């Protein structure tokens, strides 16, 4: 099956609809599927539910879809860098389901593995546990409480990789692997945008992070302009060369 598409709009053709659940990879502005997000914005699809570690920043990443009011609900673990997110949440325009980072990653991994739910101690006794089933399991000091978390199954996964072959076998670069990998498996369809596509057989099988069986469509998104969330500098030491 031919997986390579000419651009993000072509790769998304026939997949988008109002109210769908999308799993989006990335962490902050690192490893986010920029071209796919832009194409989703241009499509005008609305009332989206998006599972992502965060919602980007104002005007970048998923922040673009917040700005155009295309996201109805975010399932996230960290949202502290986005003022528009904050404004929409506090005004009741945006529904938010907060989820601890590790739990969110595991919910997506579980969904991709066909596991409908799992029990975890993370969140016990906090707001995260409200409305969730609690079960006792034996611990080193006797019975302990665990809460049930549901696996996430999305209509679509959008991810960013570093390098892929034409069959969709894919390598992530450094920290871009953390959420892209579990998000990829959670979707009914997975689209990967990558910086480079190489012939089949070029990638070391032992170094492949995501098997091509999980990737349905591919685009090349390069070149990219590196965006920085916080630019931090320090004074030049006295006597240092200019």
C-alpha cells in the first residue's frame, strides 16, 4: 500500500469530521506535527477533542486551533504556557480533562494495545480520582487504593518523526519520542510527518522506534524553523570575546 502523500492536506483527505477525537504527539513545541496542525486549521473542522500532553503556546502548535475555536475539549497534562487556553477554560468555552503525564501516555499506549483500562495509584486522593472507580490491591503494607483509568482510542493520530522509510517504519529524534510513540498507536488512522523518507531497508531494524504497521499515511514536512518556547540568555562574562 502506498503511504506517501504529497502534503498534509492530501494526507488528511477523507479523515476529518466535526467532533472527532485526535491524538497529537509532541511535548511543548518539540516533536509536534506542525504541517498537519496547519492543515487541520485550514480545513475548518470544529468541535474537536484533542488528547495531547499540552496545547502548544499562543499561536503555535495546537494553540493555533485554540485561537480559531476549533477545539472543544483538551485531554492534557500540562497547559501552563498558553494564555488563550487559560482564558477559554476560565470563561467556560473550553472543556479540559487533566491527566498526569505518565497516565496520559499509558492511556494512549493501552488504547493502542487493545487494553480498555488499567489501575494506577497516580492521582489517588486528588481531584484526578473524582468519579473514577477505586479498587483495593495488596501492597507491601496491606491493601492500597488504585483508580481505574480508561485507555484512549482516537479517530486519528497525528505525529512527528525524524526519519521514516517508504513502508512507514519510523525513528524519532531524542525527546520527540516521548509522546509521539504512544499517540501513534492509539488512533484508528495514524498520519506521520517526518523530516526525511529513505528507501525500504535503509533503517536498522534494531533502531526502529515505531513499526510501519502503525503508520497509515506519510508526508515530508521539512524544512522546519526551530521555535523556542522560552529564550533564556545570560550576561556575557567580563572580558569575553565579542
